[in-house]
């Protein structure tokens, strides 16, 4: 139950973050008298400034850690940060450790979400989704595909390298780790950062499959899904996967995505088990 609570609170924190990032794109938030938009006024008084939102998020993470500290021991809950092959645990009866978990858990959610945005940026679909991606990524959206493709593993490796020292200092790691092993762990975490892409790819292909047989209207979102999934499935177009009016290409695409991810996860788990501590 507490894991679901943590997930829901991470989503709530993510919405606060996205609202803060999207604030700079609000045309009514940056009015200039020289334009027609500059003459518009909000119907309601503006009570919260954009810079308030990071403070709200920081207070939210602190209060969440305090909440975990209060109710976690009664539920005998040990918080776990799921990093795939590595899953450090945090005792909920130690406020400092559970507060660190609150921060790291949200940071992991934020990192996964931005990794998904990088995937969408690489696919370069049509508006309006691409406008949202561009707004959230900022200048990164204009980087070359190679740089954007390399960004998730680089950020993941550096992040784990830094966090592992903090965990070791707090004696959260159960096994002593040498500097060389930290490098190996960082490389494994770096490769594993790509495996989270299976979820947005599978979601897009599932919606594309549903839209192929059920008419949901002419909303721009469905146009984005159709164009993006056609680009994703282009490598399978030469394989005869259509039987009559039934097209099994999306189904095969979803199966391949999860098969490749499963094989990669097993390989990384086997590699991690052979690390010499």
C-alpha cells in the first residue's frame, strides 16, 4: 500500500514540477503592451507566482518524508528505491534516511519522465504533443539526435556515482563497494536507463492498435499517435504481418519491445551478480 502511496505522491509532485516548467510558456504570464495579448487581463487574481512552485515542491517532499517517518514504522514499511538490478532500502524509523528516500524517489520519477520526453523528442512527432515536449526540454530539444540519445545513460551513470557515495556514508549499502565496482554499477545503471522506454513505446503502440479498429474522433492526439507509431513500426513494414484486414504489426512491435527489454534485464542482472565486491 505504501508503495502505491509513494507512486501517487510522486505523480503529484511531478505535476507541480511540470506546472512550474510550463509557466514560462504562458502567453498571459508575459504580457507586453505592444501586442494584442499584452492588453489581456486574467479573470481571477494571480495569487501564486511561478517561483513559488519550487518552494511548494520542496516543502511537499519534506512533509512527505515526515509523513513516512510517522506512519512507516507502524506499518513495518521499509522504503525501497527500485533501480532495477540495484534496490537500496531505507528504514522508515530514521527520519534522515526516509527524507533522503522521499527526495531520491521523486528524482527517479522525474528522471524517468524526462527520459520519456527525450524519446518523444527523438521521434519528432507532430503538434501538439511535440510543443509540450519542446516546452519541457527547452534547448535540449534542439540538440542533435546523437546527443539526445546519449543523455539518459550519462545522467544515470553520474547520478548513481554521486548517490552511491551518499548511501555508503549513511551505511545504507549492505556490501562494501570499491571504486571500480562503483564504475561498473554506474555503467549498468546507464544501460538500464534505456529499458524504461518500453513503457511509452508500448503505450503508444497499444493506442495505435485501438485507433486502427475503433474511431475516436479527429483529435490532434490521435494524429500524433498515428504518425509516431508509423515511424516506430517502419522497420517491420517489410515483414508480411497483415492477414486480410487485420494488421498484426503493432502486436509484434509490442511483443518485440518487451522481449528485448526482458533479455536485456536478465543480462544486466547476470552481469551485476558477477561483480567483485
